[in-house]
């Protein structure tokens, strides 16, 4: 299953919603310290409960770096005969992430927690798995940004705060990078700090990968090290 909320109905959050399909979390690539680019290899994460009713994954991987994102947008779905079929998190900005992950890690406080010669699995995990933007533009005259943000918050406090906790416990990552943006970063970090298991995992916050390329170009012009992840 994609999450631990089998009875969640997104129409209760936004009555205008027509896309009611969740975008699954995914293992997206492997990483070894020093790699300057990443190869995309997506595998949707299947969540479940073990015999003791503890959250787990059917396809669990070791040494995972969990990237916490926000919610899927336009490029995370394919339109198949009028039906929006999910592709996966951050499909629209994959190249920006893959080409700049090395730079982001180098300037981060978590660099000391990533071991040399260990193969890590990178997992994209959406804070909320529904398309909270409803596919609408998030900038310009007809921006749906405010409504999207409210949908995210409403989803969060109607079950996804507990669901994300369970999904992360199931994945059991070595490192957590909270990159869901400043509007929601505090919600996630407070949840992590309040859980006796997740609070022990090395965690850092940072800018959403959609902004990495711009931040790097700006830093290069100023001849300074870009700080993409704290």
C-alpha cells in the first residue's frame, strides 16, 4: 500500500479535487560519497505492517537517505485517457536534483554522517501524497499557491502527520533531509523531534530542490559556497 491511510478521502479536504490518486513514495537512485551526478532508477515503496503491527516496507532497503518533499504537482502525473496516473515525486525537477545533490551534500551538516564507500539508497517521500495544487499554477495572476498551502496543512492535521511518521519508521533511514520548503519544514521537524525513534536519526533542513539551480548560480556569481541544506 502507498501509505497507512486507507480511508483518507481528499475530497473532504478540497471539494474541487478530481485527482484522488496518491503519488507513491519511491526509491529513486543510489549514492556513494563523491558521486557528482545521479542515475534515475525508480521503485515505488510498498508499505505494510509486520506481524507485531509495526510499520514496515515490502521492498525495504538499507542505508537510506530520505528526502522529505511537500506534495506532488503537475509533472508528477501522466494524463492517460483523461486519468491522471502517478509517476513519482519530483519528476519535474529530477535533473536539478540529480545534478546538484553532490553540491547540496557538501555544504551540509549531515556530510559527516554519510560514510565513505557505503552505497546509500535515496528515497523521495512526500509530506502529503495528494496533488494539493489540483494541477493549478502556483505563480502568476491565477496562482493557486495559497489554496495549495491550505490543502497541505489540512491534510497534515487530518492524518498525514501520523502517516508520515509511520512511513519514515517503516523506511528506517540513516539520514533525513527535510526539503519540503519553509512553509512546512517546522511541521515536519517538530514531528521528528517528538518521536523517540525518528529523533535519533541525523536530520537537516534545506531548500526545495526546485530552487537549487538558481541558488547555485547566485552563489557562483558572488564567489561563495551555496548553502542548499543546513
